[in-house]
C-alpha cells in the first residue's frame, strides 16, 4: 500500500516536472517568435543583399538560441543529448558568422546610415563648417565627390586590390597598373604608390588621436579649438578622397617625399601629361586651392574614368567645376 502511494506520488512529481518542462519550452519558443518578428520588422526593410542578409540572420539567431538554451538547462539530463547536438550546430554557425562578422556589421551600419542620410542634409561640424553627407551609392561611382563640403558618413563598401602594399578599389586596379607600366617603359622612371584606400573608421581614429595630442600639448584649448587645429594636419574623417578607394598618392622610388618639389621629377611630369588617358586626374592642381580647399598636391591622382578625365585635364579644371559643385548646395 505504502509502496503504491510512493509510486503514485513519484508519478505525480514526474508529471509536474514534465509540465514545467513543457511550459519552459513554450516560453522559449514564444520568446524566439517575438524576437524573430522584431528582427524582421526592424532590419529587413533596410537591407538588399541576399548573402549578407543570411549571415546577419545567423548572428541574430545566436542570442536567441542561447536564451532558449539557458531555460532548457533547467531541464533534466534526459534531454542533454538533444541539447548537445543543438550546441554543436550552434558552434558551427558561430564559426561561420564570426568569419563574416566584420563585413556584415559594417554593411549594416552603412546601410542604415545611407538610408538615414538620403533626405539629408546640411549639417555642421564642431567648428561650424557647413557640409553635406553624401550617398556613395547614388549616381556614377567614378564621379563621386568627396571634399570638406561633401563627406562620407561611414566606410565605403568596396572590393579592394593591393598594389605596392596599398589598397585601391578593385575597379580602378587595371587602369592604374597599365598607367604605371606605360610610364615606366623605356625610361628610368620608377613609380611607387605611397598611399591608397583608407577607411573612414581609420581616419576617425587618426583624427581623434590628433585632437587628443593637440589638447595634451595645450590643456587650455577647448575641444572645438583642438578640432580646428587637428584638421589642418589630418584630414577630417569622411572628407578625404582616400576614403573612397579611387585615389592614390604616387611618388617616385627615388623621391618619396610628398612636397611640392616632387613636381620636378620625371615621374610627376609624365603622370600630369598622360594620366587622363587612363582615366586619372591631377586632383589638386596649383592655383585651384580656393576651390578644392586643399594645397597643391602633384602626387595625388584620382580616378574619374577616361571621358571625364580627358575633359578635366584638357580644360585645366577641377572635379568640383566639372560637376558644377564648387560650393556646398544651397
Ligand atoms: Zn592623397
């Protein structure tokens, strides 16, 4: 009799345990559904790429499944084998997504940014200089205008190739290589790419470092004053053409200083004469400083495509003039 009682109370206990498990499981599933619908509503309208999308889904599904797991942890050992297999699956995803993590995060933020910036927008930096954020995906990629008045909000999403240890947009690589090869052929000219693509993030880092160094040197300066001083020596993030990947600083192997005297080298002279044939322009010419807001730089070349380059170089104008955007749009 007592045995029977004990057995039935054990059965009751077991039933209660099963019930608890079922409730926990239902809760976990509900939580997952809520999270999934939130994710779909919040993120999908902003996205377009299929591949990146799936990697983001994976990322977001991680916290989800670990939540589920933690509630399942309370469950008995019976299910531990099942759990193990789901853990295995998860770690497989983890590997895959961490592989893609950086790029997809970057993409996500730039997508958000650009959809935000679309209607945008005049804005001011801390020194009161007015500028606009541009949408890098709008219009002809070769004619993107980046300067102090037109800035990039975030990193560009570009595929790069490496030349002389510097990265450039893969789409300009062949033209660049051809230009350097032709320029060196049957001559003692020897070119060296000394600067190429720089991400907006890296530029931010360099710029912030500069501001703190300026402030450390003179603690009486305000942040705004330090910003102003820093911007005379380091390009403002998003305002440097090097943030586009369409620009290279080309020096000579035996003249590696970025100073005005570089213009006297045979390398600089050949480039100035011939760059347009390959789609490049001398971006910051002498006498146009009031338009470009950048000092004369005989080493700084920008890809715009052969058609625009031919017009710009033969007429002796700047990209700003070619595009009719000498001042910031009103
Ligand atoms: Zn440059």
